[in-house]
C-alpha cells in the first residue's frame, strides 16, 4: 500500500519524531510507514486521517 504520509508531513514541516509523538507511535513506525515497509492498523490509519483532517483514501492508496 502506498501513502502520501511523507508529503503531508513535509507540507506541515513536521519531523518524523513530531508526527510519531502526535500519533503515539515510534519514529521507526513513521519511517516504516513512509517507506512502505509497514501498513498501518485500522485504528492507526484513522488516527492519521483525523490528524491530517483528510479521508483515509486521500492518504493511503491501494496498489
């Protein structure tokens, strides 16, 4: 699954650590999400969508 997480984070000038803190996950989790090595759980995907005020489909793109 591809995602726009890195772009959305960069638009807000947030570090991976800042985003991780906002979501209650590790910076390594953010890195794994951004590089496509990890697909988020449904609850985490909803948290991300709420944080960016976007629908999940606007952040995560099915391959």
